[in-house]
C-alpha cells in the first residue's frame, strides 16, 4: 500500500537554508558573464580550426538530442590549432567523417543528393557514473555508457532523420529529478555489477525513423512542432511515437512552452507524457526554469500516473559554463488524489574541458523515496560527454 502525504521533516531545514544561501552568493558569478564586452557576445564566434569548432555550427542538431546549447552571452573560447590539435582531435575528425559518409550513403537511397545540401550526422557519447548512499542497500556506484545520434537525410525534403540510442537523453536538460533519480534506481536495483550490461544494451539498442514537420501549413497555423517516430526500442519493442511541442508565449522576461508525446509499443504498450515549462528572467545569463510534467503508463492492464516538478535557478557563467540549483518534487496519482512521494534539493555544474566538444558535468542531490521507505540520502552524478 502506498504511503500517504507526510509533512517535511524539520531536520532538513538546514539543507534548504544552505540552498537559499547559495542563491545569494551566485549572482556575482552570473553578473560577471553579463559584463562580457560586446565584441564577445557572438554565438557564431570563429574557431581557429573547423574540425575543433564545428560544434558551434551544429548546436541545433545537438539540442534535439538533449544537448544544452551554448548561451547567447557565452564568451568565445580560444583554441590554438597548432598547440591544441592532437591525437584525440584526429580520431574525432575520422569518426565525424565516417558518420557523415554513412549519412550521405543513406541519403542516396532516396534520390540524388545535393552537394550544396549534404546529409549530416550528429552523435552524443555519454558516460554516467552514479554514487548513492542508499539507506537500505548502502553505498553503491554504477557506471552507464549512453549514446544518442541522428542522421539527417535532406533528399526527403529535409524531413526524415534516423535516430539511434537512448531516448531518455533528450530529457536531460538541467538534470531533472526524473532523469537522474529514476535512472539511478533502474541502473542499480537490477544488478550488483559496476556496469549493468543488460540495461546498457537495452537502453542504447534503439533505432527509429523520424518524420519532422509533416505539414508546414498546419503547423504554422497552430504554432506547433511535430515529429513522428517509427522504430524499435530495447531490441524487440516495435513502436510508434508522436510528439507535439508548442511555444505559447514569449516576451523579454517570460517564455511558456509545452511538450508532449504518446508512444505505443508492442511490449511497452501505452506511454504518454506532457510537460509545461516556464522560463523567467530578463537576463539570458541568469533565469528561473520551472517545469511540471505528468506521465501515464499502461502495460499488461496496469495503469500508473505520476508527476514531477523541478524548479531551477540557472546561471550561464560564460564559456559554456553552467550552474543550476533548486528543488525537485515528485509523486503519483491515487484515486484522483495527488500524493507526494519524493522531494529534495539538487545542484549541478557543467563546463567544457580540454576541448570544446568534450564536457564534464556533476550533480549532487538529496532526495527521499516514501514508497521505498527511504529517508533523504545523498547521491551524486559525474558525467563525461563527447559531441561528434
């Protein structure tokens, strides 16, 4: 039987007080990025090497795979090609060339490719290392390799793409509780190994054809963006997925957007999710991001509906350095009642290291889980990410 709502324990007051104190300390860091000279406020800044700097020209493609694009106020990074270019850059260039070649070959299946509009490929490689001091199972560490890629095929009216890899990476912006806590539980409860090879194989073994913007006139009239995916998840789950996103309102301070999808799989059956995101802040380098999501699942005649809410104060510190902190809550619906299951603070930091296509991201959070009878406990995430 699921537990009822409990009041917030007073012993966690210091945690929230520390979080509030942090919010008073970080504006100075954010204000530093806002003071960047005007000559540096250029998102399409030049790079000394096209191979090293090509991440900047494909932010949109990577963003559709869950990658957090650079801030408009991010100061350009200077890379000396003679000093920086090395073995790792050559291997990345070779891999990128191979991906583009595969995309070009697939594009040729549907017609004559246009040399002025070649097919392209983008790829995210992620290595997540998670640690948790679980109240029941004790201290534990898990490692999960993840991949997400996209091949664009412009011959088919620039609408069709091939999507591969872990679709959960698309929801990882600001590392919300639903993407970190749930992923950790799924990765550690079913295996005692450092790397859960079965989960890694099933999460990454997904492939789909995505048809984007199937009717320009209707989408422009309604102000929506649509995608339709047909593919296979977890090796044997054939599925169809329809996604609809809409920008409802935007001014200098406030942005209101929604995103939703419905997916039906032969094994996973019905799965739907809808989200409302409010972004508030006059300064692009410092804003509040508030997101509420509801998720519905129906498999083997069993229905589950849960919800999550994530509030983040986000600071873009320049040079693609990002600091975000806030509070997350989540729960479920039972007999038309909304019940709170988990809550707690989280803080995350992300920045490029060594190369502008290589990133490190860390998170520290303090969540509980009433359904599993777990009091608040610390957990952390270290993410290494490479963009191709």
